[in-house]
C-alpha cells in the first residue's frame, strides 16, 4: 500500500495539473535570481540572461513585449537536471538594442551567438509567440544548435495576412496589433502599469483568466513591456515569411497552444503540425497565449515528457487537454 505521504503527493500533483496558474507558493519566488544573472556581449551589445542549473541545455525565448521572466514558472523546474538559459532578446527586458535593425533572422543569429559564447553546442529550444518564430528560424538556419523544438503559441503564419494587408496599403484593423500598441504606450509609464484595472486589461489579451494569476507574477511579466525594441520587432514579425521553409525543420517538434489564444489563432497549431515533418500538437482548453504561465504544472509535465521520450515514442501524445480548474 502506498504511504500516506506518497498519496498526498499524487493528489497534490494531480490538482496542480488541473489548475489554472500555480498552486501555492511558486519555486521561482525562493530563487536568488541575481546569482544566476549573466551579461553576454553579442555584436557589440550587452544581452541580459539567466543561466541556471547543470546538464543538457534548455533555452527559453520570449515573445513580443516579453522578457526572461515569462518563464519564471518553468526555469526552476527544468534547472533541477538541465542547464536552463532564458534571455532578454535585444531591445527587450534589460538587454540593449542591437546594432543592426531588429529582424527574425537577426534574432536567430543572436541566439546562435549566445550558444557559441556560452559553449552550448546544442539543446532544446522553447519559444513563445515571436520566440517560437525565432526558434523555428534557428532550427532551419542553424540545425546543429536545435536538438528539439517546442513552439508555444508561435507567431509566423497568421501574420502573413497582416503582411498582405500592409502591402496593399489597407487600413490596419487587426485587434491584436492595435492592442499591442495600447499595451506598449500604457506600460511606458510605471504609474499606469501599476493600476490594477490597466494590468487586467493588458493581460486579458494574453491570458484567459488574468485575475487568477498571482500578483507578484503579473508584476514580473510586465517587465518586458514598453521597451524600445517593440516597433521594430513588430515590423520584423510582419515582413518575414517562413511558411515555405518549415519543412526544413528536421528535429522533433512539440507544439503547444491555448484554445482561447486571441493573438495567434489556434488553427495555426494544426498548420505548423502539417508543415513540420516530425511534429505533434497539444491544445490546452480554457487557456490563451501563455500556456507556460496559465497552466505551468501541465506545461512543465508535458514538456518534460517530450524531452525524455525514447526513439520511436511519441510523448506526450498529440491531442487536447481539458481541465477541471
């Protein structure tokens, strides 16, 4: 018969897997992050990053208006037995603007240069939104650096429509881009960003239930907003086609999406799965653009299964995740 402690652990873990947001105090709140902070010079500009743990490399790449803190619920979990690297992309967080104009290909080169500087030959790349776009580009241009790829609400496909509209000179009516600009303007002012109602409005775009996310985490997530790289990065997203090259991605690819994603439609998950040869998708119910924040325990569990799958296995299996919480 299992011990009482074991039974409590199983029940608690099952509860966490069903939960929206973290259950109880999160591990990241007890980490001395300054002890893991590093600055790396890339092409004459300083890039801020977190480098934590030992073992095979796992590299997290945030999205537009993001920062390394987007992965707070995930870094300590994987740092138990991996070397985890989470960066502020140039122009975001505390990293300097790059010398050259921001581009998706340029960001891929930055990640490649960071791998070289940190003596990381290859690893697992996990990217959210624009970070997924960058991860896909990295897997295509620098395949030796990417052993496995995880795309979380990745940009790159539906953005084609916006690219076409701009070429035709059509008025820009996309809700997500307008909202991005509202967020950028609002978060330029710390006083505005500190207002609870404005925080909820900002996060409602990326989270299904922002009111259920802990306040300290929300405060950390907003560190990435209102940064100088926003406008150039948004243009880079709209003007860099990748669809026709996705078939060149040769590594196993895990696609994670929320069915309530308002920024990147869930139909893009199926299209990425169709275009990338060795890929499978998982859709999280009642989840929006940040599955790693909204469903941290389930995301960590699924990603670990993907990292640990044996040749010939498909773990976790493709499909839809529904939750009680």
